């Protein structure tokens, strides 16, 4: 695995927003069959394959707690973070998208984005519950919903993210391009700490 993050930029078309459009709380309810559905209806992706993965995807930050995100990150093998810092990160994020299981309201997917609200947006902390029957599909749904939110509210902005070499193929499947025009992501390294800032 590469020791530096790869930069991906989305080159998908932008959508325009109607003038004076009001922002509304928006949720998507995904339903599924208990047995896998091999039909893709020409779209290449089933909404969900298993009843146990049925969830509601939301962009309403008010219903999300820092400890829920931290618990999901740790379950996915990520390092625990300070809850006060997590809350500041959630509050300061331009957009937050997460999925809750319908059965028990447990968070099973999460991603967030920062933006200057004009030219650029960056996606951070894409994570899903590794116990899901189809974790990759949940991850795809979370990222697609976040991209939809960014395109709706900041039409035409450049969208980037940092990913490991292992995640490269997944994000390329969502129209992200590694190192566009030779541009590479870099991180500031602090020799007094064992990781990047």
C-alpha cells in the first residue's frame, strides 16, 4: 500500500440550483428483498440485497451524535478520536451523510464534506459497518448521496477526496480520477507524531 494518500477528483457533470430554492430535510428509504436480487434493472447496482441492511440515508446533522460516528469508525478498524473534536468536525462540515438501519436505528454508514461553498469541496471519513451483508453497496450509496448533496448546493464545484491505494478502484467506479493532470495530494508530516496531521 502506498504511504501517501491519493487525490481523486470527480469529473461528473454539475447540476444547477433554482434561484431562491428552499433547503428541505431529505431522507431516502431503501428497501430490499431477503434473498439477493441479481437483476440490476440496467443500472448496474441493486438498491439493497438483504433485508437486514435496509436503512434510511439522511443529511440531517441534528440527528447525529459524535459518539455514534466514533463507534462506527472504531468498528471499521479506524482509530478512536476525541468526542469533542468529532463534534466540532461534524458542526464544521459543510455536508454530512449517514445511514441508519431501519430495524434498530444504528449508524452503519457515514461520510462528510468540507467546502468553501464556491469552488472546492473535499470528502472525508467515508466509512461503513464491516458487518453489513454488502458493505460496498452501502459505501457506494453513502458517497453517491453526499455527491448529490454537494452538486445540489454547490453546483459546478470541484470535488476531491483522499483514499488509500486499496480504495482506488472503488472510487474510480464512482467517476473519481487518481492524480488528475499530475496533481497529487500531500499531507504535512509532524516528526513528533507517529501519523500525518
